């Protein structure tokens, strides 16, 4: 067994905390790959639109990029967009709609964000007030939709590399934990980073980090592995979201930034009104997973 | 001489034009490198603040990242930010301020964008109305400042690789041209891509593209080389901005997206009010050029 590389946590924290962190934003541009039948994504969305499907999307429409939805009134859209840019590991932007336009024209030009997810949460004053299968009647002209990448995009790649995520082996939801790490606040949005956890052997960490690091649009590489207490997490009890999974002899917990983070930011911001997907009930884009892959970094 | 690789233009156009272009946004996070004396950047900004310096910044404070400034009222900030994300080659984001805050906290936490550039343009209704050395009296509480990367960041690297940009050899300004390529519009911002041009031998193109491609925060790799008419440009006459440079036997013109592009977008948007740097009179950040370098792509 190779020795484990040290956790990337120090790099993550240094980026957040050593004086004003220096960063630049840029966008990776992708062309559609030829020969992909994208109708399957549209057909799935139409099933949601007609309420024929209202379940969780894990494992559905395999190969297509799934996305977290956050929709806020235009008044808060600039701040939320800056929050996403400041916290790209938790909030990797896939698309931002024009105010009032329910179609995410970059990632699914035939979709309607008001109907095409299987289940929504409607938020009032920072709390979930309603769960429903469409939001047509509450999506006002001023709403802006944000689609954020999701770790489903690389779980298939991990399986193909014989590194299956534990929750897939155990047929349950990935465990998620609220950490003690503050997000970079952009008023009124703040809150703490939420992470998902998958256990691996120390000898597997390099491969796991390299594979997932090629998907910055889907949270990218782990932000920490090893002692959970370093990020204020206890993995012995029940997770804050999702299900408990077994951690076997010699394995270490590996933590990735998670798309539940923006929901924590919404909670803290106490916006009068917002809309998100219901956890696990994601938006299916027209993108396929290897279209958001970046080249290996030398 | 190696055969020239074909121009990257087809890839650029396909990204823009083949159906809805697919893209994802993400941010590269950098920590300050230790041992860099950043006081020299601050001292230069203080010279601008006191109006002791009011000239062009090319070659000033070598090694530090220079940036284009665009400032618009908060009302237009969300649209302009989306425009930058949609057109990252022309508008690579280095920092976005909070509304009313004149300090770009990511790239220069002691700076004041109202005073620390050597020269500003004040725009009314899409036209330059005034040129001045500070904008304290017109920077209202609602202004949002955007700092966008600039090709100065990689010109030193080209020189060190014995690939000096021609305008440096000829001691003049880089020639810039308005192309026939539309930017991806985000209302009210649109306009055409503006490019800078540097001539190179076909055998040099691979190296030139590889070096500049590592600076996505500074326009990145060329968007075209070869026949200028393919992008609606004529290099025989005077450029639209900057100076004419000589193109020698066997050389081909190489074109990069240019930071004048957002000024064209401002012109087209006819905003009642906006502020930019005066061309060539850039903002000096606390970043050093190799802090915005990304790893080589394998």
C-alpha cells in the first residue's frame, strides 16, 4: 500500500484564510460532442413536467449531468452569483438564466425549470415551506435560476476505475455533513460548507483525487480526507443528511464540497422567497458527463 | 520549420455557434505566494491616487497583473457579470466588488478603484464623455467594479521564451481590431469581439499557444491565426486601436481576445452611466503574473 498523501485541507484553508485569498474566475467552454442522443434527457424532463415521474434522480438517465437548482428573485441574483463565484467548490456554476426566463439556455435549451424537476422545495424566510412537483404558479417574472453541478457526474467514473462509492455498494444515499468551515460570505449569503463523504483506502486517495479533480463543474477533488474533527465533523453518528455508510478497516473518510451548501446559505440569508430542488431530486441537463471533464493537469 | 497547426478559430466558432454552446463556469483559487514584495504595487497605486502618475502602464511594475476596469451601476451589474461569464475569453474576471465598495478585495485589498488608476473614461449613453485622473465625485453608492485580466500578464513569458511580441520590439502599442464575430449577447450587452494581433512564424504557433493558454485569466490562447478575413479583419491598414506593426516574410498574424471588447459592449448597451480605465492606463493588482498561471494541460 502506498503512503497516503497528506489531506488537501491545508491548501483549501490557506486559500480561504491567508489574508485576502487571491483568485480568478474563468469559464470552460464546451462544444456538444457529436453522436450523443440527447432526446433521452428531454424525455425524462417531459416525464417530470407531466408529473409522471416524481422520484429521486440518482441512477436516472445515466451519463447525463445532473444539477442542483437554486432560484432567487432578481434582487438577490447578483449577490448569489458572486457567492457562487466566491465558493466554486461548493457552488460550481453550470448555467444562470436571464431574469424571468425559465429556460437554462446553456445546458438544456428546451427545458422549463418551473416544471422539469421531479420535486421542488419552496422556501419562505429561510425555511422550507412547501414541497411540490411544479412551481409554475410561484415562479414570478423576476426569478433567476442557477444550476450547480453535482457529484453524480463522477461517480460513474469512480466505478469504472474500480473505486465504487460506498453508498452505491450499500444502495443508499451518500452521507452529508455540515462542517465547521465558513463559506466566503457575500451578503446576505454565508453559512458553513456542507460535505459528502465516501470512505477509501489510503492507497486509493491519489486516484480518487485525480479522477474527481477533472470535474471542477461537479465539485472537483476532495477538500479533505483523514480526521473528520479537523473540519468539525463526527462520522460515528448519523449524518446531517443522507444515510450512514460503513467505513471498513484501514479506510479513511474522504470529503467533497456538496451542493447542499447553497441551501445552508439560503437558510442563513432568510430570503423572503426562494426555490430549490428537493434533495436528491435533481435537474437533468442535456450535457453528458464527459463534456464537463477538463484535461488532466500536468 | 514545423507545419503550422490549423487555426483554433473553428473550435472557437463551434463553441459559439453550434446550437446552444455548452459550458460550465469555475473559478481557480490561488493563494499568495510567499516572499513577494507587494508594496511596490501599492506604492504605484498611491502615485496614481495622488495624481503623481497619469501615464500608460505598459511595462510599469513589471511582474504584477494589470487589469481592465469596467464599473456600472448595480442595476446593470448582474447582466454585465453574466456577459463576462458568457464571454470569458474577452472578459476574464479577476474581481467583482460589492455594490458601493470601491475596494477590489480579492486582488488588492488596500486599493481604491476611484483613484488608483492613472486615467479613467467616464461614459454617458454609450459614449465617452470625459477623461480624468479620478472618479471620486461620480462613483455613486451603487457602483460595482469589475476587473478583467489583460494580455500584459503573458508578454513577459513570451519574451523569456524568445518569442517577443512585435509591438514590444517596435516600441509601440499592440494593434487591436474589431472583428466580425459577435459576442454572446446578454442584454443589454453585446457587440463584436475585439482582438489584439501579434505576428509569429508558423513554427512558433504551438509554443505561443501553449504559453498564453496557461493564462485563462489574461485572455488565454489565441482565438485565431492565419487569414484575417476569416474574422472580418484587414491588417493592411491602420488598426482600430493601437499602432501598426510590421509583419515579416513567412509570418502569420495571431489574434487574441482583447479587453477592449467590454468597452464595445458598453458602447452598444448605451448605458446612461459607466466608468472604465482609459485605454492603456490599467489597474495594477497585488497579484503577480505566475499566480494566475494554471498548470499545463496534458
